[in-house]
């Protein structure tokens, strides 16, 4: 290697070292290099750093300066921005809304289950009530002391259980006795099942009791009252369908009204009546055409509410048509053809019609004692 080449390499290495250190001036470096040229030439192989070492040193110093220029972040976590907080709150609201919807759905399902259970419970209570009415309900009051050794004791349905109420309702059974309390100077009204007619009334002490009968709208009534201050007797009432065994007892209080329920029979009658009402249609008359209907009726009376706007017959029944049905039903008496007297009849309400299940020459709607609406067949 020539001196000239060695000199050039030495100058290059010195220049790179000066750039890496960033200190001193070019002039002083050049003078130092010229004065020490011979000494450096002798130990160049041992003292001149390689290019890789010089570049690595320069790179490390550059990283140190960059680190000094970069601001140091605080040890604490940087606080979230307002937008980030709003997004977090919105996410929480969405989650809460989803939870509420799930709760509402579950609550609705529970309420539906409770409604079904309540309806089933109501049906069971009604069924139990019908079964209860079909079975006699004896009280703990025995009428007659049983004989010694008699294990089977017959009890009665005692109206003493109705004290404080105006009406006593018995449950009918063929072998039951019914104890009723009466008071001198007061009437007790016994109403039997509609459609029954009283055929016989007999008592043990007929002199001490006043008994009379009547029928109102197909329902038989028996009126009883004691004539003496103290008396206890039995009374047997026989109707066209049943026999009633009564024990009458005087007291300082009394039963104003007494009725009977008939359990399963009442339930069956109600179902049958409902079927008949559903099957009944005012347009289903016993004629093949409108021309066969009989409109030959005249209506008189001052009460406009109970005056029908049309009256016609199909030969089996009479229809009274109203624009609006009266608020209250009133008794209807009819005079059938060939008879002089008038009798009370049943009738039905359907749509805007009163339907009388019979034909007549004359009919009266008894609105009040002084006011009637009369319907007559035209001559």
C-alpha cells in the first residue's frame, strides 16, 4: 500500500469520526491530521476504527438525539375523549334496553300463564259450585233427638244460618227437611221452581198458621204466617214435580223470603235454555213467505216506549217488533180465542222483538196499574 493511499484512508476515517462526534472544527482537525501524519501512518492498522463501527456509533448517537427531541408521555393513562365517553354511554344504554326488552317479554309470558291459570281456577270454582248445589247442605242443628244406639242421624237444612239476610236459599234434595223461622204479624214468602204448580198443602197445626198460595209469572208462591205467638209444626207441600218437607218455627225474627236451588238440574236447564235461545231466530217463522204472515193487529195505548211499531203472527206465535227494546220487561196477559178471561204468558226477547209463544185475540202489556198497551186482532 502506498503512502498516498494510506493518507487518503486516514483522512476519510478522521472526517467520519468528526461528523459522529459533532465537535471541533475542520481546520483544527486538518492541522492535527497533518502534524500527526507520520505517527498515524505507522499505527494505522491498530488505531483506525472500521467503517462498520463508525456507522454503528453514529446510529446510536442519532437515536439518542431523537429520544431527547420526543416528549415523554406521562406515567398516567391518557383520559378518554368526550366522543369516546359518549360512545361508551350509548353502548351501555343499548345493553340496558336489550335487558329491559328481555324482562318485558318474560313478564308478558308469565302474565299470560297467570291468566290461563286464573281462567282454569274460575272454571273449577264454577264446577265445584254446581256440585255443591247438587248435594244437600245440612247444618249441625238436628230436629229430632235420635234414638239411643242409632248411628245414622238425619239433619236438616236450617234457615237460622240466614240471620241478617232477607233471603234464605235452600238446596233441594228429596229426603231433606227445611226449617223455616216465622214471626207473628209477618208473612214469609216461599218461592218454588218455575213451572211447578202447587197441588197440596197440609200441616200438623193448621189452626195456628195462615197459609195461602198464588202463581206469579209461572212461579208458585206459598205465603205463611203464624197466628199464635208460639208454635212449631210441620208443613208438607206437594207440587207437580216435587215434595217439600218443611218445619215451621215461630221466633222473634223471621225469614222474609225462601228459595230453593236445584243443582245439576238448574245447570242442565240453563244449558238447554241457552241452546234454545241460540237456535231461535226472529226470521225463522212458520210460514213459507212473507205473504202468509198475519199483520191484522191494532195497537192502542199512550206509553210510546212499550207500543210496538209492528205486530204480526205466523200462526204459532206473535212477534212484537220495537225500534228499541224497552229497558224493563213488563207482564203480558193474553186472551186466547174462545176464552173470556186473560192469562199471564211467558215471552222472549230476541233482537228487537218480544216473541209470544201463542196466538191471541187480545193482549195487554201491563206497564203499571193504571197504564197498559193493548194489542187486538182486527175484526
